C-alpha cells in the first residue's frame, strides 16, 4: 500500500494487526509515523481513563440482592397450617359445649313466633294429608294417630325446627281459624308454661309420654276443648 | 404427621438454583465490565452522576434480560448496546443537562507531571468536543477494545464508514493537540 493509505490505516487503528499493514509498517518512514501515532494513542487511552466511582459495583449488585427471592423459607407455612387447623377444631368444638341453661326460651314464645312466621303459608296450605302420612311424621316422636275422626281435617304435617331441634308441626281445621300443633321432644331445653297468649294467639302445653304437645289457636277458639280433643286422639294410640 | 415437616426439596431447589446461577453470571458481568461501561457512559454525557445513573439503568435492564445473553463473549457489546439505548432515551425525555466543560474536574491519577497534566486536560476537552458520530467509534475502539467489524455491528454502520470515522476522530484530535502545543510552545518561549 502507498504511504497515504498507510497513514489512513494508522489513524483508523494504530494497533492494526492485518498482515498487509504490518508489512507496510516495517518501512522506515512508516515506522516513525506509526510510533508517533501509537504514542498519541497511548495519550488518548490515558485521557479516556477517567476514575470510576468506588462504590459503583456494590451499587449495581444491591438491587439484585433485594430482588432475589428468599429460598431459605423454612417449614414456616406448615406450622401455621397446623396451628390454623387446631384453632379451627377448637373453635368448631365450642359448638357442642352445652351452654348453661341460664335462659332457655319460653315454650309459648317459641310456638307463637313459629306460628306467626309461617302464617302466610299455613293459612292456605292444604296438602290433603292422609292418616298414613301423618303417622310417618309422628313416629319419630313416639306418637300415633288411630284415626282422623276426632282430629278432623289435617292440612299439613311435617318436621320443623323448634327451639333448636326438630318437632312435628301439624295444621288442622278449627272452628274459627286453623289450629297449629307441635310435638316437641321432652329433652328440648325450654322454659315450661302450661298456658300462654300473645299477638292474638293463645296456647296450651300438655306433657305426653315422650313429648310435649303444644296447641296454638286463635283467641276465639275454645282452647281447652281443642287441647282435650287432640290429646285424646293421640293418647288412644299406644 | 412428622413427615409433614420434612421440607420437600425438588421444585423449590430448581428455581432457587436457577436464580443463583443467574446471580453469579450477573456478578461476573458487573465486576468485569462496570468500569468500561462507566467510562463509555461518561464520555457520552460528560457528567459523572448521569454516567452512573446510565450504568445503573443498563445493568438493571441487563439483569432482567440476562437469559437472552447466550454467549459471555458477547456481553460487553450487549451491555454497550443497552447503554446507548438508555442514553438515547435520555434525549427523548429531554434529560440532557447543558454541561459546562470547565466544571468537569476529572482527577487524573496517571499524571507523570504538570506538563502531561496540562496535555491530558486539553485532550479530554478535545475528546468531549468531538462530534458524537466520531467520538463513539473511537470510544468503542479505545475503551471497548472492539474491532472495526464489531464497532460496525454495534453502531449499525458498514465497516468502511466506521474506519473513516475513526480516521477523522484521531485526525481531529491529533491536529487539535498539535495546535495547542504549538500555541503553548510559542507562549512558553
């Protein structure tokens, strides 16, 4: 290559290693120029070599350490899971703690509330209840009906919730308004009362062998008579 | 019941092992390349604080994209490319500060003497004054140690253009320094 070309190459890269460049650099004039430029390049290197902030590498590492997920988790979550299960079991078991019967509800109040609540339904229901059907529902309470003569028309019979437990609920015809009967198991925690009245309703409670008979009627009804009739119907069956 | 508390290893370990490998790679890149990157950044923006911010940004992006770096030998070029992109973003966000070159007190630890100090200082000024299109190829060659082909790759230019710009850069700087020395030679008598 000619001198001009060589100079251009030197300016472009004094450390050029290509064979043609290296062979050209052996010529005297070229050699001197190359040495000069290499010297100059060394000055460039020095000038460009500004100091680097000492803490820069550490600063660059720090965010990565923070971003790194902890892999030494430990069995922590398992202990928490066990504790939670135990807490749950304990909490759940309180359900079965028999609460001191400081105030079991009054049987009359429960009965009246129940009748009131279901009035819209019981007033018009007519499930054409048969004797068989009745006895199926009465059986769990140890009750039985021989016939429906004395009791008359039964509109509805089924189990219901009565003070926290099941009871038989019958809706029968009365002289005025319909009559609601409840057969409540003996062991139900309830405050006993033989007679009660409220909200335009009246009722009577009779203890039978394995259950309490609760009769609820309207105020116009002859409660005593109704109760006697129902009791007789149920008593005759043994 | 007791076995409930034995730590099940496999899956968690693979993940954390992967992270540990990545961490090691990253660490290596930081310690070997942070200095060159800082210097390159400094010569792009003439400001040490901005340069540091650029390098932080660069390495943050590098960490996120580290899985895409397949060959460690390509790391420097890769990082410089990221850095250049970050620098370009600065201008998009209009974050460039007009830097007074007189403020740039760059301590020189290599100075063999006051004469060289002066020359060094002048040279630094001239480098800063180089047009970016000439400055970058030179920085890549001198600081980065890249070949003409590699520089062409990074700057997305053809090799001939790169060599021409390198020629012009050095030429300008040499002439500028020679001119300074001539003036100083005259004033020094």
